[in-house]
C-alpha cells in the first residue's frame, strides 16, 4: 500500500502518522528484548526506594561511575543510564529494566545480559540489593513504593483509572520481545498471530503468585493488574482481522484519550480530556499537534501487542534461571519461519477474538490449567513450544536449547509460579 507524504512545520498530516510503521518495514530478522527485574534489599526483601544513600538513584550513579555509562535525565533527576545502544532505566516503582539492542541470535542477547550483570554485581552487593525475577513485588505493595521523580509518571498515576493501575505501575515486572517485519502484510499477520498467542504464552510464564507476602490465588497477579489498569489503552491493539492495515491501527490510536504532551521542557497534563484526533483538529491551549506528540501518544498506548517500527510483544511475567531467554527464542522460532506461522495459525486461528479475550482473564488465575471451549490449554501450549523448537532446530544454530527449560517445566504441568 502506498501512502503519500505531506508535511508542514506547523500542522501534522495524517500521512505522517503512518510513517513510523511504513519505515519499520525491513529485511532483517532480529530479536529485541526488554528485561525488567524488581530490586529488593537483601536484608528484608522490601522493594528498594529511589531515594537514600543506598537507593536506586545512588546505585545508578555508582554503575555510571564504575562501568562508564552515561546518565539519562528527567529535568535534574537521574532516571536511567545509556551505553551505545543499550539502556538501563527505572520503571515507575524502581523496577530495573535492561533494554538491549536487537540481535540476530539469542546467544548475543544472553551474552549482553550476562556481561552487564557481571559488571554491576559487585555494586549491587555493595548496596545490599538483589534483582529478583518475579512478575510482581513479593513483599512490598504499591502503598509503600514511591514513584521515581520522572514527571510523566505522576501524571500517569493520577490518570490511570483501573482498580489495579497502581499495582501495575509500581509493583510489576515483565519481559518484552521485539520482532521485525518485512512489509505491511507481514506486520499485520505477525501482529494478529501474536495477539492470538498472547494468553497461551502468558500462561506458560506466569510468575507472580506471591504479593504482599501472601499467596494471591492467581498464578499471574501481574496479568490481572494489566487487565484492570485502563481498558482504553490496554488489552488488544485492535480486533485481529486478516484485512487489517496500518491505517486501522492508526485510526484506533487516534481515538485513544491523551494523557499529556511535552512543551519547552514542561509536561502538560491533558488527563483524557481529548483524543489525539481531537488534538489534531482543535489543538490544546494554543498548542498544535506535532510528530513528537504522536510518538509520545503511541508510546503511552499499552496493548499486549504493540505495533511500532517493529512488533512489541509485552505480556510476560519476569522469569529467570534461563527461562528469560526462552521467551525471545519462542517468538524467533515462530515469527521468522512461515511454515511455523501457518502451523500456529491452524492451531489457534479457529478461536474467536471473544474466546481469546475471555482466556486472558482465566490464565491470570489458572495459567496452563485454563480452558478454551472446554479444552485444557496445556496441550496447545505444548504444541506451540514444539513448533518453535522444530523451527529453531531446522535453522541449525542450536538455539532450540533455549526452549528446553520451559518445555521441561510445562511437561511437568508446572509454570514458574509453581516452583
């Protein structure tokens, strides 16, 4: 599909909104990974604050000094670090996130994480902090977790209206995967498939059972929190339809209420008073929409699968002990092999969007013991893993080994939360 471009300095054109997605088309097959962990004090397992002598701000200072990272600032506050194409950032409740440059091989992601972890390990030890692989803070709840001093987080916390939005922002940690697409058709096919797969994969990696020191009754309390955060910007990016286009995704985004805009180093709250479409048509307090507003608005949209200049697959609890590398491996084995894509489409394509949506609620509580059309989903999960494993094996790069820990766990009818 061809889109004409029309830009002016003072007015944002519809064609510009499509540009990020169109320019995302590329002939690469890389995997990106964002890996969040929860920092806790070794002495009592309470979540570490941003503030104080042994808080996360001082930890970032020490990492920058000892391992040659550059600061990422919000106003005068350190909110992260950057080194070349990799970043360390703090999420709203001090969750420690590594965002890695996309790589061709899973082993390269693993080596990068191990290299960074090795460099910061003595600093973590000095501060009495450990980074735990859990989807939710196991002991400290949001009432005792201060937001870090990033201006947008205070506005978001005030705006997000779901009953568990504070839990999501301050307590949860996950793993996100980015995959490439070659064309609009390829992007939509992968986007739809990832949405259909999402509850099945969420169930396999459920790892947030303990919260506030007690068993919540949910295998993934993190997934439950996302289901109760903000239905206008979470959940499905669109209904997954074969004839969907980039334009459909843009139109959906245009109708999402805005949270804020940035102007001259100021963050101006909009607080849902208008959609981006209305902002383009009418402006806001004398300001006209520009392309940076659109990029910001797109990044404040949090569906389980998000379309960007790559496809971002988001709803996995944080896991460790090797399981973290099985998540990008799972998607690589499927999304970069069209035979594998066809097999997964045949396996789960028969389920209606309504059934997939209902399954999202079940897997938060029951994980792989959930049912769809009366059938336990564990066998579907096993098939998804088998298809990915065989695809990776055909590639001949020995990357199927990264799936072995999750395959072994599912074979025992367990998920990480059961360990």
